[in-house]
C-alpha cells in the first residue's frame, strides 16, 4: 500500500508504514495519510529510549492514579486516608477501607495501606440459635410418638386423621380415635 500527502502527477507515492513488533495500528493508511502506529496494549512509548516498554504494575499499598496508555506509563499513588490495595495491579485504584457496623460488628484488625479492615459479628453463635428453633419440632415429634404408643397400648387405634400430627395438635381429638 502507498499514500501521498499531496495530489500530484509528478511525485511518486510513498509506501505505508507497517506496524510491527510491539507496535499496533492506531490509524490505517489511506490514499492521503500514512498509518499511525503506537505501542501495543500494556506497553507505552518511553520518550528517553524511544522504545515500547512494559507498563508499570503498582505494588500492594499503592493504587492506579492514571492507567497506562500507548504514550505514557501507569501513574501509581500511595494508599492513604482509609484506603488500601492488597495486590499488585496495573488497573485497580486504592479502595476505601471497610467500616465495621458499630453496635453489630467488632473490628478484629484495622485497615492498613495493604489490607482492608476485618470485621466480625457480635451476634451469638448462629448454631445455638438454629438449635432453639429446631428443638420444639423435635419435641413435638417425640410427644406424638409417646402419645401414639400410649393410645396403642390402651387398645385404641388411630382411625382417620390426615396426619398423626393433626391428632396431637388438636389435643388427641376424639374424632381421630376409635375407642
């Protein structure tokens, strides 16, 4: 492919630039303009060396202030004022620290530039709460079994209940029993 910046019958056309290596095409070659090549993604043009260099990755404790572009490197900033960054990144800014919910949570560890706050619920053990909710149901089933055993022992037979628990819940309704 060729191009010419001036319309002329005398001047010869110039070959278009080919983007190679760490360069990518930003603008294609046309009849009147050359192609524009820039550094590939995750690289920037180092003006001192004139080469495409890998973008800087901000270390933990720093966040990205400006993302790397083809013409400038990543700009990192220190995480301060209740912000943190717990990983190396070329994309993520400093994140705001978690604030523990006063009265509901206790702070186990404070936020630092490299780690978020760690909060823990002040609530009682969830297992013991679940246990108190399920215990009455177990107790009712146990009572049903004892009641049925006593009724069977006395020679009474359950006649026609939709469920054994209905008989028990209606305090051993006589309509459920044959005597």
